[in-house]
C-alpha cells in the first residue's frame, strides 16, 4: 500500500495522539497533529479531522493501548521465511496464553548470519478486543490498515544500534531494548504498583541490559531515549543516563519532518516508519484509496498542458513538404544571385591582406641607400668620400679627411654598424689625410655601388 499519505492513531493512558503526514514532491507536510482525550468521543473527533483534510490517507496505522497487546522476543535456529510463517501459530500457542480461536498474531524476524539464528518478535492480542476497537473507527468512516504496538512500529528507526527506549505515561512506564534490527526485550511497569519509585525503573532497565549482555557485548547500551510526556522525577533522566554511561535524550523528530514545539514525536516516528507486512494484528484490507478532487484537478491540468505541448510540437514539426521545398528553392536562387558579390568580397579581402603585408614589410625593411645616407651624415664636415661600396654585409669607404681619427667613433654610433673591420689612414697631403675603411652592418645582404 502506498505510504505517501499516512495517518497514525496512538493510544496512551489518558490521551490519543493523531498525526496525518503527506509526503509530496515539495517535502513532508503535516496535515494535522492533535492530542485528544481518551474518551468515547475520540472516534468522532478523529473522523472530523480526517474529513476536514478532504484526502483519504493511503495508510492508517493504529497503535492500540499497551494493555491490549503482549510482546515476546524468541530465538531460533536459522530457517527459511516459509518455515517461519508455518511455525508462528505453533509458537504462539506455546508462548501466548490466549485461545487460538480468539487470538490475533503479528510477527517480524531478523536473521543473524554470523550466529546462524533468527530473532523473532512476536506480538499477540485478543482478536475480539482488536476488532471491537477497529469497529468503532470504521463505524465513523475511518479505515484501519495496520495494528501494531508503538514499541514495534518504531523498530526501523531505533534498532540500528543498541538502544534503550523508556516511554513514560500517566499510569505506566514501558522499557524497550532494541538492537540488530529487532526489538530484543520489553517490559511494562505500573506506576500505581506498591513501592513504585523512579529508581525502580532504572533498576529494571539495568536488569534488562544484564539479561541481554550476550548480544550487547562489552559496549553495552549505546543510546538511551526517553519518550512520553510524563516526567517521573527531576533527576530521573540523569540517573538513567548515569546507569549506562550515556546521556539520556528525548525522542527526536524523524528526519525530514519540520521542527516544531510540542511535536508528537511518538506518533510521528510511528507514521514515518515502515513495518514488515507480517507485523500486523489484522488482515490487510487492500482497500482502494479514492482520488481527491485536488488530485483530479491537477491531473486534468497536466493532461491539458500535455495536449497543448503535443499540438504545438506537431504544428512546428509537421509543416507541408511542398512548402519546405519552395523555401529551399528560394534560398538557392538568392545564393546564385549573390554569388558575384561574394566573389568580389573574397577578392577585396585578399587584396586587403596583401596591402597589410606590404605595410609591414615597408615598416620593417631598411634599404642599402638608407644605410649609406645615414653613414654619410655621420661623417665630419671636413671629410668627403671618393668611393662607397656596400656588399655582403660590409661597407667600404674611401676618401679624404682632416680629422680621420674621429671617423671610427662616429661610425659606431650608427644603428646599422656592428663593427669596424678595417681602418687605414694615409700620409697627410696638404690639409687632408687619405682614408680607407670597412665596416660590417646589421642589415640583410645587399649590393650597392656609389
């Protein structure tokens, strides 16, 4: 059965806790969460709350009063699930003091592979009592799909590690010891019993742990949780935590549920947990959940939107083939007419590339005439050349000068001259000296005679 919408009805000594949980794509929503007095009007009040939601819950869990249900934890050698189902009725006859004709039984089993055995959690109640209670709900239009005590409804959330659960109520205190995925032991203590004191609860919890020390091991109880609304004493929580060496904490709201004040964490935990199908004191009804008007409206809107999307897609993708062909022909005509223009654009683009390249060459290339002109400008005014030759990276100079010693120094200031390779100064003839010089340049090879 779908558990997207779950209602839990939890009976306590003096009250009845009712929660309605709806799991949607937007998260968990609590439709209502109420504490109701446990009287003859509680069934009509629960029906009123359910009808106000206008959405029938897919799963209704009933946690009957604890005095109505008995629980036993048994250990057997490992066997197949089919053999367990066959054995249950025989074991119930041995361990449950109820007539077979008036006995409702539920169970769950966990296999311990390392120890090659199974741990059987057996619950039983008078079938007439359970049916009478369920009949009062059905009489007011509230369906019941599952019936199991609270101690068994929360196994999935509490049995992941050794955990002691203490449920305090107005007239009873219930002790539950969980571990290895199963409820391993339970005990109900009456607060009206002679000589009752909170210390007796602590002692009973320690005795329960001692009886189960074989599977608890050296680590012992790893978590102590307190549920219920009645406080036994101011020091009860501290004494209970000190007895096991771990702090006693209140039962927390299940993961995924919003935090709120005075949350009915007991009922929320039971509603959020999924129990094995056999852990049920009544036969599953497999009832069909009617669809709410809101769901029908949302479904209709989704269907309408889907139809519109399909129609739009068909219109966009189902255009006539003739029209598509006509468009393709028009595009081809335009391309043929524009072909000369495109060729002209390609030629212009290539010409611009060549012009850019010429500009780069002109900006970086130095001609031999530029070099010779630059060198001649560096010579002193009283110097004249009779010959100048530029060949294979060497410039040769011949001429007359009044100041031949300054010429090498002046030539080295030119950016085109790398070194003076030859410098001959002849005997003075009148006011001038004949000179012959050769310099190596930094420009590419080129030949020029002047």
